[in-house]
C-alpha cells in the first residue's frame, strides 16, 4: 500500500468541540475501558481493545495466521502489511456485525524477545529491536490502512517497556541503564510511532528501575514526544488495581488512579465492564485535589480523537463503512494464510534428505502429526490442515499411549457417554489417548470421539477439541500410589478426580491424592512402540514435536526450561534409532535447546504454530514445492545457560542476545537454509550504502535473504558484536549472479551518550559484514565514519547517578514515586560502587551529592597513580524519599575516572561540582 501524507492531528479541533459539549461526569466516564453512550452528541457506546495479534481473536471464525514469532521469520514487511490489512478488514467485519467490537486493536506486541523462556515469546517478533520495529510498522500499517485521514483500525503497541517475564510479572522491576533503554528497548516502539501507523500504546505490568510503568510519566512523555499526533495510552488489564494490591506502590486506589492519569494513562482497563469503581476513584481524586479537570480533559480528548479517526461520527466518509461479514474468510485471505505460513518455515539443518524424494514412503509421527493448535490470542480458524493431512503419509502415529482406566470405587472402566460426560461404568475397557507435554502435565483424549477430557464445570467431560482458555481446563497431572494405582489432578482447578458412587460420574472435587479416586491404568497400545514400527517401515520419518501453546509457557507462565519435554525427547530417540532418515519438525512458540537430537536428525525444521494452513506450509517446504524462505528472527541457544537469567534485562552487562552473547548460538539470528547454495563474492560501499554480489551456485532457484551487519571492534564502549543494519531478498535462478544494493540505516553506528542524554555517532573505523546470517558473514569492508567526539564529562550541572559508565552491586530505583531515577546498594550487599569515566575535575573543589535514607558515600579518583580516596560523607537517616544534599571535598584536578562507593541504605540521585 502507498503511503499518503496526512496531518498529525486532523480531528483535534472536532474532538475539542465534542469535549466542550460534555459534562464533567460524561468526560470522566470516558476514562474507563467501557464508556457509556452520549447520544445527544452522537457518541455511541465504546470500549477499547480488540485482540488482533495474528488474526481476530475471541470473536468467532477469523483467518488465523502464524504466530508473530513465525511471521517475523519471513523477514518480509510487505507480507506483514498484507496480513495486517486482512486482520484489520476482519475486525471491521466483526464491527459491522456488532458495533461494540472495538476498532482499537491491541496489537502488535513489540517487546524484543530477549529470553526464549518467556511465556509470551510467541507474541513478539524478534530479539532484534530494529527488525521488530520494521515488521511491526508494516503490520500496523496494514491494520491502519492507507487512507490519509480515516483509519481502518487503530493499532496499539504493547507493552511499554522492558516486559517479558511472566514469573511475578506484576511486581518485578526490570533494571535498565540509559543505554539499554534507548539502544535496545525503545527502538521497537519508536519506529511504528514515528511512522504514524499506531494511535495507542499500552504500558506493561512490570516496574522499571523501581517504578511501575503505569505511573512512569517521564517515559510516557518521551514516547509522546516522538510524534505530533495524538497518542492514546490504555492500561493493561487490572494494572491500575495492581498499583495498590500487588505492587503496594500506593496506599489507596484514589491516589494510584490519580497518579496514573497524571502520568498520561487515558483509559483504565479494570474491573471488566463495570466502570463504577474507576469513576469513583477518579471522582474522589478530583475532590481531594489529586487531579484537576484539565487532567481528565486531556485523557478524554485523546479518546475522542481516536474515535473520530475511525469514522465513528462520519459514516458517509468512512472508506471502510462498506465492509461486512462477507469480507470474512474470503479466498484471498486463505491464500495469504498459506503464503505466510509457508514463508515462515525455517530449515535449520539438512543433510540432503530434503526435499523429500518423490515416491518415498513417509511416516508422520509425534504429537503435532495430526493436529493444528491455536494459542490464547488466536481466533477460531475456519478450517485447519494438519501436517499428516497435507503430506498424506503411509502411516500417522501421534506417540500417545492408548490406555484404559478402571475405577477402584465402581470396578468399571472410564468411558464417555453420548452427552460427553465421563463415567466409570463401562464393563469392558474403553480407550483413551494420553499425551505427556512435560513436567507431569497430561492431556487425555477419548479414543472413540477424538475429544479431550475437560474439567471445566466440576463434572468431567470429553467434549473439547483443543486445550484452550485463560485457565486451561484440559490438562491433568498423575500421582502414582505405592500400590501402583493412579490418581488424577485437574490442573485448572487444582482439585483431584473422584468417582461419584451413585452413577459413577467423574468430578473434580477431592482436595488431595489421599481422598482422590484410585484408578488402575492399563496401557493397551504403546505410542512409542507404534512410532518405532512406523519408522522402520518408512523411507523417511517426519517427526513433529513441540509445545501446546496453552501449557507450560504462555501468558502468566514462563517455560520451566528450554528442553523438549522428556517424553518427546525419548520418542525422538526411539524413532531416530529405528530410522536415522528422520526429519525433526519442531512446531513451537519459541526456540529449544535440542542438544544431540539436533545432530542426530537428518534434518531439523522449525515453524511456529502456523495457523489454519500449517500442514500445507510444512508439506510444501518438505516436498520442495516451495523453496525454504524462513530465517530465524530469534537465535536458538546452544545451552540453557547461554540464554542468561530470566529476569536480567541488561543485554550489555549480561552478554545477552546475538548483540552481546559470549558464545555462538546453535542456530544464529538470521539463520535458515535453502535447497541450493549461494556464494557471497564481493562487498563494497560506504557507511551509507553497500553492494553485495551473490551467486546461486546450486541447481534450484532461491530467494536469498542478504543481510548486512555493523560492528565496531575499536569503539571505546561495548557495542554489539553484530548489529543488523540492512537486509534485502533477491531472487536467483540457478547460476545467476546479482549485485544487491542496500542502504545502511542512518543510526547504524549510533550509541546513547550518557553524558548528554542523546544519540551520537563517534568518529572512527567501523566494519560492515555481509552474509546469510549473523554467524555466517564471509564478506567485510572497513568504513571510516566522521562522527562527533564525546568530550570529557563535566560536573558544572547536576549529573544523574543513573548516567554512570560502570557499576557493581548497585540497583536502579525510583527517585520519587512519580519522577526521577536513583541508585542504591543491591539487596543482600553492604556496599556497591558506580564509576564515571573521563570526568573533568578542573575547578571543582567540592562535589555536592543528592542523597537519601542514611549510610555513606565515599569518592575515589583514578589518575596515573591508581585509585585514591578523596573523602566521604555521611548521609542523614530518613525515609525513602527524604532527599537532602551533602558535600565532599575534591582535592583533585584534570581529567580522570571518578568512583562513588555507596555503603549502607544510602540512595544516590545525582551529583554536581562546586568551586
């Protein structure tokens, strides 16, 4: 779609006119997610938030595309824009059928995928913030549409900022230095906002440097400073309440609500559709003087601008007013779903078994052989094509054990009735398939109907087609008693299964294994034995393993580890022993550490959960009907330790992602194989643009993804080993040579200068590298960059303590509840230090310190004689926010390194020099 210039705030004046017609109570009511209609001015009922992460979610049938982490593997902005356009159109179709469906879409998620154990890994695009911004901008442009004035939908960027871990997600504080914040976290948000293709932002649940993001005024002010357009800020669900209940950051809800509005939050997603408590809290805040009417008006005005931009009050001018339910699930959307899923498939390893030989006898084995799974943010696909359906193999074996369960209470077997209710009343064995997803989590499926057991509603039924729900109701755990009998726990409720004596109905009602029903389990058919038999009879085995997106890694739950579930790993070992010509197809929301399984398989292929066309996509690539185009947008680590600590957001200090990792990944960022070979022959150019000569040296055509990375081995600061600065696809027929021209990103060599709080390109010699992945860069060229030297730091004005150069045993924290940053000694440590490099101390006789809470600060300087102490100051005891100043004499001069040693509970906010 073409870009069209449009005014930054085309509806500002009209929104103000509408606001002027509203009473104070009506304005205040707009600040809840569900806003009541004001019919006298033409405003209907309104709510924020339609989920559209990779298709319209929770609203019935809709085209289902690959998960975002899979879409990112295409590296194709044009494709993502077309996907976004379909999703936006289908949102409009749902809205046409039900006007309460919001045109404010809560997508895309742009948090960089720093750690592959994060439960919401499936929702993001890439570990690289700039690739994330590139793809998210395209997807948002599709959602927005190309009309210069009216928006198809209004995308919302999620989740600002430094959010990934689900473990204690609402109370953990991400530690972000200014460099990590500006170089790694914010670029993914800045790109789509500056492009003018998003109209809203959602803060994240967590805290950053001690302050909840929902009251981070300086952060929201900075984000809004990237665009002259109106930017609506909507809270995440329950986050306003959490400021008091979970985070204990404020003492009462009135104070918390007022702080959120003052910080820039415009809409409260709290208490579901009931606005009464939000309105009560905000009303009390006005009465107590914590808010004034101007604060409320600013928030209401932004919502009115958003609603006007969707044509709500201009149906005759709205270019998408004609979209209807006839635009759902159209043939073109089905074709795009298949294209996207196919181009997202990544071939990680291949010893020549792929593409599959025509006529080869193929067995498809594993838990993903015959099913297509959806995640929490998926819609209901109009159809699904599994890998087995698409490949039409000789054998299909899921690897699940087929079992019979006999109740100790009734002496009869568990069976499913015509109404779906499970009872222990069958006189002969009824069969159920048991799949082990790891960590003791099981699903059970009635073999006769193919439907899953579910504990939703107390009485056990077998009527679910897949695991689903905010709290999954279709998973169980088994407890083995000393006598060999088995009890089952329904994971969703935590209750254990019982068999009612009258009628034999299974219910989830027991409090412990001691009071639970005991079953005798008989394995009728071993899934592993059947898989091995199929493997022995096949020329090639396609072994489809991976995760269920609702279990052991999703929103609210980080993954327990990075390995395959042991049951799947053992199935893979058995199949590989039976037939080494095995293609390991990993269907997952995230990377794995595969260990020796990745070495033993004849080929390794990865796809995210690819939506309705998953099976066709995988089959087309395996057979060679489609050339493999997918490339990893997130590296797969060699070991679990290489991924770093789950809660560590300091990519620089922690040596995290391909930017800073100390060890090479198992499969690197940008990696992906094709069915031919490509030679990289020549790289030349400058800091602004390069030309890469590539040649297809094989016998099949290829869409090669040429990648260019920057490095700065001589830079004074730690910089990424390889930072992606350009990429482009080129189509090459066998034997064809092409010269690929790429523009290098303008900020390719920029770093955040902590001395002046802005980006700067320092002069010097840099390197540009070209190749097929971040770990395979055969070409390099040196470039000289005429930049801006960073002068020595001066203390003539207050210098924020957070703007230091190095630290040890020091934690970032909030200076006050609402603004500023500070430092304090890390929990469990008595002392810590911060270092400021190259400080010009000329003319400085004393250093004034902005401090709180007690303890002491000692100043040290490093010059030609090493470190020496200059003096120390005791800090007055007091509360966390009782700030004062103390002075330390500075008998030193010239340029040197200055270190401040903190001891005890002291909090340091800033320092400056005095004559």
